[in-house]
C-alpha cells in the first residue's frame, strides 16, 4: 500500500509540474488580453469593491472603444473575496490557473495584497496597481510588482513634514491602530522624525474596532504634545476628533488617506473641522472637471442606475487600467510578460487624470508617483491645501 | 490624582454600558439558563432602530427612544418564542450555539436594511458637544447621561424585583424552576418576560452608546465584553453584573493609561481568567454543588 | 451514536466497527483523493488542501468537544501557536520535517497548561475561559514582534526537500493528505483505547466517571493536550498554505467557524469532521454562486445569514449534522424491510438544571 501512494504522489506531482510550462503568453490571444482582479463584493468593504469592479469594466470599455491595445480588447474578470485572505488566495489561484489571466490588477486591501503577492511572484504573473496603501508592493522593488497608491508610511511622512515645515510643530504624539496599516503609518512618522532629529513624545495604540479612545488621548495630553498624528481609518478618525473635542484639547490632528471621506465629516460633525489628511489621489468630487473622469463617472451612473458619485476607489481602478494600457501599448504587438515589463519601464510622466501625480516607472522605481495631497476639512468639506511631492 | 480620577470617571461611563448589557445577559440566564451570545446584536438592532426613528424619521427624542426600546424588547421576546422555546431540554451548549447563530442572523438582517448596511452613523443629541465640569475633572454630557441613566434603570430593577409580583416570580423561577411551577408561577411567561426585559435593557444600552461611540453593524462585539462582566460579577447575580461591568470599564481605562499598549485590550479577559481561577463562582455568586 | 448492528463484543473496540465493507469504502475514497490532482485544476486542488487542513483542526476540536464534552471557543489560539511556532523554528534554520512535529508538540504542551484552569471549570465558564485565552494569544501574537513579526505579519518560508519545492500546490496537497490520514488513523486509535473511552465517560457524566475510577482531571488534561496537538499541526499547515501569517487571521471568528464545522459535519464523529471541513470550504463558493444568480449582484448579508441560519437549523432539526443524515440514510437502506418509523427519533434528555 505505502509504496504505491508514494509513486502515485510523485507521478502526479511531476505531471502537474510539467503542465505549467506553456508555449503562449498566459491570458493573451490574438483578439483579447485577460486581466484578473479580486475585490470584496460581499463583505465589510463591499461598498468600495463594487464600484471598483465597475471601474475596471468601464475603463476596459473605454479602452476597447478607442481601438483596444494593438488590436486586442481588454477584459477584466473580477472574483469576490469577501475581504477574507483565505478566499483571496483561492480567487487569485483560480484567476491565474483556471482563467489564465495575464496579470492581477487592483487587488483591494493590504492584507489581501500581501497574501497574493507571493503567489503572483512565484507564478510569474504581474501584480498591477493594487488598491493597497502598503510599501510591500513597491519597496523593495520587484520585477513584476507595480504600485500606484503611496503606502501609509509615505502618506504620514508627508504629514510629518507638513506639520514640521509649514506649521512649525515640534512635539509629536501618535495614536495608531494596532494592525498592519497603523504600524505602517507609525513607521512613516518615525522615519521622518528621525530625519528631522526628533522623536515621538508619546505613542499609543488601540485595537481595531475600539470605540473609546479616552485613555489614549489622556496619555497624549499628559505628554503635552502640539501635534497628534493618527494611524487611523474612517470611523476611528472621527472618534479621535470627538475625543479631542470632549477633553477640550486644541491640538491639530493629522491622518492618512482613509480619513479623506465624507463619512468622517458626517460622523464627526463640528469636531473634525480643521482635521488634516494626506492622500495620493483627490476625492472624486474635486476632479469631476477632468473630462475623462467625468465621462467614466457618467457611465457609472447610467450603468448602476444611481445618481450618486461612486466611491473614490473607483478612480484607483480607472488609473490602474489606464497605466496598464499604456504599458501594454509600449510593449508592442508581441505582448509577453517580459515585453510588458519593458513597456512599463518606458512609462514616463504619464498623466492618468486629474488628482494624481505624474507616473514614472523604472527598474528601480516601482511606484508611479510619490506625490501626496494635503487635505483639510474646511466648513464641513474636504479641501486641498497643498501638493507635496 | 486628577488624571487618575479622570480615567476612573471615563471608565465608569463605558463600564455602565457593559453593566447594562451584562444585566440583560444575567436576567436571561437566571430565568431560562440560556447563555445568550446574541445580546450584543440585540443592542446593535436597538441602536439602529433609534437612529432610524430619530434621524431618518425625525421623531422627537423621547418618543423615538420609547418606540425603539419596545420594538427591540418585542424582537427579543419573539426570538425566545420561536427559536429557544423548542430547545428546552437540549444540552446547554446546544442552546448557546443557537444564540450564536441568532447573533449572525441579526447582523445579516441589519445588513439587509439599505440605510444601515456598511454605514457608520451617529445620533446627535441635544447634549452632544457640551461638557460637565466637576472641579478639575471634565466629563462630556453624553457620558454623564450614560451614568445617570444606568443609575435610574438599576433602581427601577431593584424596585421591580423587590416589590412587584412578577419580579418575585422571576426570582422564584431563578431559584428553582420546578418549585416555582408547583407554587403556581407560570414559568413560560416568566422566560418570555426575561427576554423582553433583556431586550429593552440592551436597547437602552445601544441608545446610550450611540452618541459616544457610533452605530455600525459590527458594534455587537461590544456584547462580548458583557460576558466577562457577568462572570466577574458571578453570573447569576444582578448586582454582580452591575459591579462587574463597571469594574471592567474602570480596569480597561486605567490599563490603557498606565500600562503598556496591548494590556487595555485584554484587561477584561485577564481579569476573567484570574477570577475564574481564584473564585470560579465570581465575586457575588453563590456556590451550588450538584447532587449526585 | 452509530447504528451498528453488533454481532460480537469485540466489535465495539475494533477500528472499523462494521468490518470489511467499511474498509472497502474508505479505500475507494482514498483512491479518489490520490488521483484527484490528475483531473482537477490547481484551484480545486487548493480547495481540497484547505479541506484537509480544516479536517485536521477539526479532529482536534472533535476530541475536545465531541468526545470529552469540553466546549472551547479558543481553538484559533492553538492554530496560531502551531503556525507561529512552526514558522519561527523554520526561520531559525530547522527543516520543516522537524519544525512541524516540534511545533505540534509545543502546542500540545501549551494546550495542557492552558487546560489547567479548565479542570475546575465546566460548560459556559470553560467556554469563556478559552475565549479569553483566544483573545490573549491574539494580542500576544500582535505584540511579540521578535517571534511573530507583529501586526505587519510574517512571510512563511517555502518547504524544500531533496531539491524539490514541497509547498507548491500539488505536492503540498499530498503532504496534507498524508498528514490528514495519519491524524485520522491516530485519533481513531486513541478513541478506542482506554483513554478515549474515559473521555466519553467524562463527557456523559463526570461524576459517574469519577465514581468508576476515571481520573477526571487527567483525562481532561489529556484531551486538551491532544486537541492542541492536532490543531497545532493544522495551524502550521495553514501558515504554509497561506504563505503569510498575521494575528488577524486567528480571531474569535475562526474559532466559531471551526465550531460550525464540527456541528454541521456531525458532533462526536471523525467522519463528520471531514464532512464539516468540506462544507466549510464549499459554502462560500456556493454562496458566491447564489449571488451570481441574484438580480442585485452583491448581497453582503447572505454570508452571515447562511452561517447563522445553518447553526440554528442544525441545532433545531439535525443535531448530529451531515454525518447524522448520512447514517440515517444508509441505515434506512441497510434495514430496508425492517425499517420502522421513528427508529432514529431523537431522545430528549431532560437533564435540566445543570447549573454551571
């Protein structure tokens, strides 16, 4: 019994190994390029994932109507992952192995991207512009991984230098969420402070889903700092602003990308007035005068039958697709992974639409742009106050 | 010292919310021996109902609160009649699993309401934004309201259990269901009543929490804190639940301020483990030995 | 609670209670599992791998809950300990072949230690204590950055043996299959040994068990250690399958998923564990299929609703889960002419007032 199991195991293992070598580029036919993506369509962040899916599809339509890429049409297959790492792995494997996608575009979420990256790397599939503010995508640079969104660390570095240079603040405190996102924010702040020869006066964390920040704020207030850096997402940013108001402490707050949302203003009310936040892309409401974006949003409204603007992540889908199309065009008619990488490395000062930095990729630079926008809540709405390169 | 008192006060106010949920939890346990893991979700539903009536339908605050509390109470009673009545006589752990399942269903139900799902909302009260000052100690009016409301409810319960027929009947049932039945107490209506009351209390907790900590579909996890509170207090003791809840709130708050990061999140659970190891019957519990 | 037609006393302690036909069926399943990768794509093989990993975790849970009657809501903690221990040892240069058993043993020891307070606790108190342990372990995983990599998570090294990468899809499937079969075989043998029978005695009534000379404390400790041992193996395998671990993978939700798996599969049966694991992996796919058919597209409520309703309905109508259904159906055909209505009716034990 035993030896037969072993031989069978080896035989089928060898067979499977042999099966992966292939003649033609995966996902590319004479008429079509297939991309795969996996976002949350049914889970906790479905309100972001659903418009992202629409974004891929609308961008593909627009690219195809303009003649496609060297005669090939682009198609994006989007798999649901429910914001669950286990299902994301299965989805990415399915996209690569069963559907044979050329690349994986726009994965939503840092944790999802981190579990998917080893798979795409091992299978030799490009990881394209995930909607994940994490440095893992571009730092250290990897051959097949391309980033669009700055990591939380870069965003908070920008926040720190803004607070230091423009506002003249010197005593920094920080409250962060004790998970990957919060720790990245923390790393960014600490790195920048190190460069400036300063260090955090007090740092304190809270658990994801926490509702009470009184102990954290009491600690920071006791440390008597003049700037509070936040490693928070949406709800916690508003919660922090309310806590600051409650204890009557007049200190400026600085948050990363997640804060730039109307939900923060709705929840925080007057308490979030004056809040600073730093983001790689402007919210949709500020870029509707861009023709391309306005056209895409118009299509979204028609297709979804809703009159509301899509979530801001819709723009991440659009920008990612435009960048992919540019890279694939540069690669020439013979599209392979190698020619695509070479094509991406020719992308220079490329404009993906209003509200983004100009994108440049080289062999050492796998993040298109390090630009961040400084935003502030003024009279109950987000306003852009400075562009930081 | 001021710092310390400030932390204690802020711990007491969040602890009052724990205490209210724990109270609902213990009420159900005493009357029906059911461990209700869905209690946090009941609180979430209560808070969302309040939000719907106050913000969306713009009813007056008091009217909206009354409707939300009664609706949650009825929902709880209905759950008892439909899902838990048939489970009488099944092993206790099977009943516990049913309540876990009900918790998931309630959360799913909340996700199905378009105005509730995937949105975080907040109820603004006339008190929002103002603060109460006690010498050097500052406390927001919303937090003070939580403490006052809890005190009122606890007094109400005390009177109910000591002075009314139904309250006495509930006490009797919790001592011995069989004996109570023989004495003419209608045990079935008592267990429905327990769920009704528990639903009402958790709805109050949800409404009190709404101005200070936002309403969202996953706020039910706060209910998990009520269980340690109940255990610390001795699980079958109503005053114990109150003390346990407040103690828990204060411990978390102090741990957050004085101890390194991480301790405040697990303070509740460390406390529970300590209590369970040293005094498994809780601070206020009575020891009951099983007769063979 | 199998409906075995007994023809001798020896039958009760045999590995397969029904003799030869049962061997036959298991061999068919084994053969199917062995040739599956030849016919299925990598994606489905991955799904099968997850089923096997969950089955191993389920064996651990079944020993604790199904056989000893101890309800734990902290199984995710054991998965986490197994996963982190294995990855840490590998990063120290130990080969997977040594790191896996070491991690599993370590988890077993931790399980025995954590089981100590459980000796005094029963029912809900035990559930709460284990839940507390689950939260604490999650927090430790987030804070003990030196070993765990903290909240940023840690990547998992590849498994290589004889110049061959074992952690790739198909070889890893066979690795998990071998470990799953070994675990099932090991568990089945423990359960028919005196230890296993003592466990069942403790489950049915610990006072009665004590009075016939069973060392209740010792049995409970053993149950915890064994449970943690198997769960630790599963944790290490899961880490390699996911190739990235972070504390947020090991939450209370995972413990509850494992509980659902045991209950749906069938409590008190090793076969039920495999059914449950298959169900747990298939359910999200099924729900995704259903969603595709719905007009509105996405429906975030579907998953928690299915999860919750299943828990409630199974407890109300089929407390023995899928395994119970299978046994009823096979039992019906086996007893064809003799089948009476109500033969498999549940007995209600009105063992009321078991105050915890």
